[in-house]
């Protein structure tokens, strides 16, 4: 049988897949600063936690991940029915589109932002409303969200790819006026000064998503969670895959969450490197966004003081040739003159700095 368009759903015909950052081969000698992973290993506590589950792998995992939900509810001073666990926070973003959008109920997002919002909306067959930022300061105007006409609106805070933080008052204004469900994607919140957790007690139309890929070093296990009112969590739970988080992932996530000292130590090391790297970029007078995330979004200047999409692309290609991976977003005019650099450990950041100095002092174009 030869499949053709008549055999495919309308949503998959028009669908464009998410394109992740480059992943080098295992064992490759690479300074990897392109996908905002944590440069430090996860807590050593997860080893015994995972080993303790091996003899039970013949059994299905706890479907709602209750032990993990209970730990997270205690961590954030919420009730158990305000927490849901996902196979990474991307799983939860997908659940949001399943539950609160369709060919009639629209999805909204700020542009540019995390491109997965477009992907999950496309798969659902939902109309996507894009609210463009006015400039590369990535300011958020509440009225544009409130009047968007969407039923579900995604906001990344800190913003990706800039790292900009938004105020609680800004979110309060949006939530007060928006008639649908607002998802604040807090993937990087552990590196920020502010978060929206306090608003959960004020607004029943708020969902906050978090991931354990960044600040807990568990990108390879895929664990995330969402926080919301019991009513919204109940709806998301209806659409959740029955065994969406495996037994090993639940055990590892629980061990990581309870090792608070290690979490704080590694987070503080990242914040220290971020501050040091930002200081250097400012000294070079590269326009760089103040970041609440584990990356910096910066506009490189070449040896002649020029900035442009060509300059940013040249730096990206130069570093790639030196086995240093960063991220470049040429698809949008507000991002095409910038590069995004994840914060690595001190040795990796020192190597990066050496290569940046080399690039800065050569004639690139």
C-alpha cells in the first residue's frame, strides 16, 4: 500500500517538527553550550534510587507518580491535587493544547519564543495566534495577550531565547483580564529572581510548568511537572498517558528534589559563571540581555565593531569549527544578529572565552 495525502490527518500534512539543538556523538570532544543543559552531573543520590528500582521493572510504575507529586507539593507549599507530573515539561505543554485548544479554540504565543508551542498547536490542529515583540528588548504588553482572542496562551518566563524576566504585576494584569488559560513556562525559573508561584493562590486560570532538565541535571530522563488549580490539574490528568513517567525517572527525580544542598551548590556555580561571563560581554560592549536563565543572549561585534546577522552567523560557524556548540536563530529578525550561549562549567567557559578572543581579533568578513 502506498500512502498519500488522503491517508494523513490534516494536522500532520501541515505539521513542521521541532528542530532541537545539535547533539554531538557520545565521546566526541566538544564544548556543548547550545541546549541549556546543566554542566554538572545530577545528584549522586539518584544512583541508589535507580538501583533500588531495577528489580521492580517488571511492574508498571505508579500511574500518577504520587510520591513525586507529594514531594513537589511540599516543596512549593501546595496541595497534592495541584500537581501533575509529565515526561518532561514538553509533555505537559502538549497536554495543555489537547485540553484547551482545537480547531475552534485558538492558541496564542509571543514571537519569537519557544518554537515547541507552534509544534504542539499544529499537531492538535489548532489555530496559532502569534503576538510579535516590538523590538529586541522583548517587552511584554499585557493588553496584547488579553486581547489576542486565544483560549490558551503560552508565556515563557524567563523568556527564551533572551532570558528576560517579567514582573509578577505584569502577569497579574494578564491573568485578571484574560478569559482563557495562561501557561507560564518556567523552565528556567530556578536561575531567576522571580517566579509566578504566588499567583496560583489568586488565579484559577494559571498553569505553571517546570522541568528537571535544567537545574536538576536530568535532561536525559525527561521529567517535568505542572502546578495549577485542582480543577485544571484534574482536566490535564484526564488527557495524560496512563504511564507517562517511568519507574526509574520517578525515583531519580525524587532523589534529586530531596538533595537540596547539591541543588543549591550547582545552581550557585552556574549563577557565578553567568555573572562573570556577562561582565566580560559588557566590557566588550556586546549588547546582552540581563538573564534569569542558565544562558546569555548576546549580539556579537566583530573586529571592526560591526553587528549583523552575517556577523552572528560567522561567530556561530567559527565556534562550531572549533568544536564549541552554541545556538543561532536566523529565522527571525529580532534574533538573527544574536547568539545564545548556555552557561557551562568554569573550564568550558574558559575555553569559550579564549575562542571568542581569537574570533574578535581576526578579520571575519
